[in-house]
C-alpha cells in the first residue's frame, strides 16, 4: 500500500472519529445537559465534508467509484471492451477536468470574499479546502485510467496486469 493510500485512510479514520464523537457530544449536550453546542455542530460539518471528499478519493484511487457496466459485459471481444474502457476513461477525465476547474473557481471565490462560517467564525475556505486534494487526486487517477486503458487498447484489449 502506497503512502498516499495510508494518508487517505488515516484522514478518513480521523474524520470519521471527529464526526461520530462530535455528533454524540451534540446529542448528549442538547438532550442531557441542555447545552446548545452549535459550534461543535459546525466542526462536525467540516469533518463530514473532509470525510466525504476523502472517501470519494479513496474510491477513485481503487477504481471503486460508481460505474454502470452493462454495456461492457455485453461486448464480445477484448478489443471492443478495450475501446469501451478507453472512451469511458476519457469521459471520466473530462468530468474530472470540469470538477477541478469548478473547484479552482470556488477557491478563487472564497479567497475574494473571505467569508466565515457563522458560529465559530471559521473561514469558508476551511471546509472548501477538502475539495482541493480531491480534485487533484481524482484528476491524477483519471489520467492514470486513460493511460492504462490506452495501453490495454494498444495491446489488442488484453490487460497484462494493467488494471
């Protein structure tokens, strides 16, 4: 397992713990102690955003993101499946380019306005920062997918371990 996978898994674990512990605290504070705990809810929300973006990047890294593969199973030849995989990889790359562009625009918007979240005054770029590593990582994994599918296509549709 590479360093990127270990770092992503630790980030997901830490985010999960913050979300679970924070929500447990919010529930206990509201119902048993009669405390509002609004600031903790904000921290939980930021950790949840990091958890979602990290989970999406982990799925992208291991090629477990959502796919519809009905057509690929209906194709009869390895070459036809390789062509299909290449087009799907290029489509995914184009979506990742658009996502990365929108993420960059979001960062530029957040930096220009420098707004904060209400309860704790956390700058809005803190929860938005979770989108940056996801955009970069997903774009790199999409490029990897195009490269691998192109190599499979060049080999006549036979994988040779390039999954």
